[in-house]
C-alpha cells in the first residue's frame, strides 16, 4: 500500500515540480590547512516542488520568515548543511522531514533557507 503512495507522490512531484540540484556537502573531509574540502561536493539532479511556508507555520524560531519547503522524491536524503540549487538560487538545508509510514519512505519535506 505505501509503495503505491510513494509512486503517486513521485508522479505528482514530477508533474508539478521543476528541476533542482541537491549538492551534498562533504563536511567530514574539511581540511583546515587549505580551507577546502578534501573531497568535492556531489551533485544530484532531481525534480522537486518548492513552496513558501504559510504564515501560521512561521514561528520565528524553527521556521523563519523567508524559509521555504521543498518536497522531493524518496530517493534522496539531504542533511543539514547540504545545498539545494533552484532557478539560479542557492538554499541551505535546515531540516529534513521524511514521510515514511510503515518504514516506506514516500517523500521528504525539506526546510531550506536562502
């Protein structure tokens, strides 16, 4: 049952979303001597949906004015500090909230800040 939901979520995201790039930042490989990451970030292309938070969702602590949410398919799992590139803008991943009923990842809601 949840596999069908995951497939439906994927189809809807592809239908109503647009091209995005998840840039996974390799935080553990930072070299303080050079000031760069020893391993470059890896890029993953996907189709996602970017939306504004509703006013009632903005609490000024966890969700700030200007934060947005990105719905992405189940195949990707961004972490805090990763970047999402959309329409020439760069957004930092603040929080990743997977929807996984019954242990089946349907999609993830990502809070981003730009």
